[in-house]
C-alpha cells in the first residue's frame, strides 16, 4: 500500500513539474506557432542556477531563487527572441532549427560551467520535515510541488482569461493577421510570451532541482516529455497541458517503477493512441 | 562541362586509395556513409517538404539489429543485413503512420518524440543493447569472400554502395513518383484534385527514406565495428539535418556537400575544440540566418553571376 | 421532366454544413445532367465556394449526399473523386510556380495514370506524356511558353494553364471557381471562348460574378444566398425571376 501511495505522490509531483515545463512550451507554440526546442535547456538552466545558489547559500529561500532564475532565463529567452527569432519570421523551419542550435549551445555551456557530474540540489530546510497525513508519511516538498503547479495553473488561467494581455494573446492565437489589423502589437506580444514561457521553465527548473538534480542531459530528458504532454494535451490549450502533465506524470512514474526497461514505450503508447484517434490532442483545436 | 567534372570526380573517387594514406581513405569512407544518410533525409526534407528530426532512428535500428544478430546470435552477415533492413522498413512504416497524422511542425515534433523514445530504449534496455557501453567487437561482412578489413577494400565497397544509392535516389527524384512527391510538397490540395493520393505518396517516401537510412546504418556499423546509443540521438539526427540544410535541400548534390562539411568540421574541430555541440549550435544559427537556402545553391548563384 | 436519378452527372442532396453556430450550407440540392452548363451565382458569402469544396471533397458536409453518376461519393477523398471524373479549378491560382508549363500539365495528366507510382525510371521516358501535354497547351494557345516556368507568365496565361490542366484529364464534371476573376478584357474573351469550346462530354458548373460574360455560357442557373438555393432553373427564367432581383438589388 505504501508503494502505491508513494508512487502516486511521485506521479503528482512529476506531473506538477511537467506542467511548469510544458505550459510555457504550449503557450509559445499556441501563439507563435513555434516548436521551441530550447525549452528543455531553459528548464535545465534553471536547475543548474538553483543548484549553485542553493548550495552556496543554505538559508536562501527557494521561492526567491525560482523567481530569480525565472527572470534570468526569461531575459536570455527574450534576447534570443529579439536577436534571432524575429529575423526568421518568414522561415518557420529555420526558427525551429535555431531553437535546436540554441539548445546545443546552452547545454554545452552548462557542461563547461558546471562540469559533467550530477549536482544534487538540497531540499529547502523548512520543507524537509515529512508531513503526516492519514497515518502515512509524505515527503513535504513533493506535496508542495503539486501546490506550485496548481498555483501556476490558476495564475496562468487568470492571466490568459481575465487580463488584457491575455485577451491579446488569445486574439493572436486565434487569428494573427486579424489581431495585427486591429492594432495588437503582435511582435511585442511574441517577445512577452516567449519570455514568459522561458521564465516559467527556468523557475520550474529550480523547483525541480531537489527531485531531479542538475545533470548534463537533463534538457534532453525533459524536452521529449514536454513534447509528449503537448501532443497529448493539445497545442495551445492550458487545460490540455495541465491534464496531460499529470497523465504523463503517472504513466512515467508507475512505468519506471514497474517496468523500468519499457518505461519509454509505456510513455509513448498514450501519445500514439491520441495521435491515432484525435490528432489535435485531448483539448486542442483541430487544425492547430 | 558538367560531364567532364563528373568523370574527373569519378576518377578521383575510384583511384583515391592509390595516392592517399589510410587516414584520408577512412575519412572518405565516412563521408560516403554520411552522404547516403543525408541524401535519404533529403528525400523527406527537400523533395517531400517533411522535416524530420528523427532520421537517426533508421540508421541506429539497422545498425543495432545487425550488431545484435551477428555478435550475440551468431548470424551470418548476409542474413543479418536482410533482417536489419526488413526491420528498418517495418519500423519506418509504423513510425510513418504515426508521424503523418500531422504535417509541418506537428510532424517534426512527433518524429523527434519517436526517435527520443527509441534512443531511451537503446539506453535503458542494457540487457539487450548493452546500454551506454554500446556493442563493440563487431566484424565486417565478407562479400564473395573478400575481406573488408583494410581501409582501401572497405572504401571501395562503400563507394559501390554509395554510387548505387546516389543513382537510385536520383532516379527516384526524377521519376513520376518523385515528381508527384514534389507536387504534394508544393500544392497538396491541387495534387489531390488531380487524382494523386497525398498521404500514400508521403508514406511511401517516408519508408523509402528510412530504407536508405538503414543502408547507411549498416555501412556505419560495418565501418566502426561498434554501435552506441548516441548514433540514435537527436544530436545525430540534427547533424544530418544541418548537413542537408547547409548544403542545400532540394538539390541532388547539396546534401552530400553539407554532410561532408559537417563531418570534416566534426573531425577537425574535435581535435582542436572540445565544445563540438556548441560549435554545432552556432553553425546552425549562422547557416539559418545567413545562408538559408544552403551553400550549393548560394555558390551556384555566384558561379552563374561570375560567368556572365 | 424528371430523368431517372442515375442519369445525372452530379447530384447534391440535402447538403448541410455549419461552422460552429454559422450555417453556411442549408439544405442545398442540385441535379446536373451530363454535358450541362450550369452557372452558380449569389452575393459574396452566399456559400458558393463552400459548396464547391464539399462537392470536390475538400470539406465534409454535416449531412446530405453527393453523387457522381449515381455513385455516392460523400465520404470519398478528393483524389478518389478525381478518378470518378471530377475536376476543378480554384479561385486562387494553385499552380506549381517553380515548374515549367509543360511540367504542370504533365502532372495534370499523370494524376489518373498507373504510371504515377513509377519510381525506377525518369519521367522523361514517357514520351507520350510530353506529347499529350504539349498538345493540351496548344489547345489553349500556350505552346510557345511550354518551357517557361509558371512564375514567368502573366496572370491571364496562368488561368489558361489551370483550365488546360483541368481539361487534360477529360473530366465528366468540371467545377470552375471564378475562372474569369482578375482578367483583362482580352484575356476574358479568350478564356470565355475556351470554356465555350469544352466538349459536351463534360458537364461544366461555374461560379462567376462577371454575369455579363458568364450568362452567355450558361444553360441553367442556380442562385444561392445565405447558403440556401433561392432560385434554380433555366437561364432566362432565373434572370427574370423576382427573387433574383431581390437578392441583388435588395428590392
């Protein structure tokens, strides 16, 4: 019984992390029609940043670190978007290729800066004591991660559905030409969304540190998961990213625990099923 | 003019082992393998308009099947090669059905996800694939009893296969099927209205490209006598894609030039610079920003301007 | 004067299509006889091109049937309908702009032939295709441009190439979506006489706004508005019908 509870919680916390990772990806794809292959690297940058600062300053608040990392990665993303991506407006394939190139650059830079060994990230002291609930003992941090994802989901929901910025984003997703025609600064919106997506990934990276550790190749492990979540949940759908993240979180965790060698195939099956029967994903719109 | 250049090139290629040292012969063998792989990818990218980031899957699967059958189960090379290619074709057919549910970026993402899954399998199923250690100590086939262990003999074997591959793929592109493929790339709705079945055309091309990718994979594993999950990785697919795009997709010679450049860069750069991945990334950025149509079209434009 | 159902070249029965809350095709029924010349008119947004898209298979109706020579093609893909003798042109030019005129027409000819699957021999070995393509171009007066890329020729000439491609397959039903749009006066009369000379083996259904020119070519007319058939019948009675005037003049 303990096994199922622990794995269940691990699934939820992984799902939460995946949401922090893939919500940005889904937003960027939905608005900019760009498959941002740098996204895993943005996440990893956050994890490494968190690893260094949290190990150096043991009293540092993880939330502040996450915010800081988020802003730093958002800035890097913004520079990249302004300097490189905007020049490739007419070359969508080229845009994808440069994000791939950028991911190579970032991951190699991380290798140079932090070396090839895996760096464990300490769980914040205030959250180290386990929680007792219904007679079971849970690692507190994992519970908190789930809470983070929910908070992020609610915040993003409010941003997209209830603010002017969100309305502009939704207009841009629906019909870019029309949005431009009614005066929405689409190009500035792209930069904002790209920064937002990168920033969430970076912050998510910090928060994922205690669970995943920072290691070379983290970007390569996370990116396909983000892809699968978005393919499953539907492009441009926040709800899809949320639901998809938890589905994948469960499948990956239980799959790796029960059939470690076949975990990848088990991950891949729901994606195939969804693609076969509903290519736009569970919540996406047709023709996205 | 073109004919003279072609004959000179052929003569150069055939006689290379007579005047070059083993290092250069081996380099040439590697370039030929990379060229076949790049040409097969170009069928998809340049002529089919389907950009795939998972093409290394076919190279890797063929290589692994051959490696496993010969080293672990004692199969002969002929049977192993047939089985490897058959396996690669089946996998390409299966992956194609999934990936072709989407086009454009969706297709790209699915090919990427599928090939990452395959890589993950190669990495994790250590009982089968030896995981991160790879499979070493492999042998080269002996067609008609001739040993391919020397640099020169392997090179000539490689050259024969590469010439055949180049010929077949060139005919493919100029055939009626190839013309219909380009038509589907450019105007899929119009092609459907004319009676062509766009999905079937794309799917068959996908399988054919996978087939030649598998051939490249066999040559790869024969040459290296070793296979490792890295050859299935996204980096491997990305290097091939870079070669195709840098050289010029949609031209017959472009991918070959591009593949050669990427290989040379990788070989020389790794001697002087440790950061191959970073260099690769920067080269990607440079090529896409500065030379989006590729080197070969860029150069031929300059040539035409110069000869006026 | 009702002919037995299978005598019709094209039948559209109770076609309905909506996008979300917007009904773009409302219970449209048409019956086209072999060799007939039908003109479809209606104001912008009446749903004419949407109707064509459903007939050609580019769009699926929500309900209703489409029959080609008695065969139910409602669930058939566009390429399958092409093999049953349907051909169409588009409002926007959809030619292969990097290729020569001859190559464009050759592709048009190849679509229905088994040799389109051939991968092991260059296309150039099919001499009969080239001859046929050049003959088709000659029939529309463009043989002298056969080796030019599409991007080099004028808009009116592109329209003629499109028509040539559509006719090359000797279709039994031809859908022409605004074939005269954007043409100069001389180009217009050239295209008009081309359409007029189409063989009677082909039923021609045309969407056009330029009624002065198009009416001469039509035997029967269908008026659409808001996705509904308002009037349907032979040309002269539709023209003089009150409802036609209402739709166009709002009287």
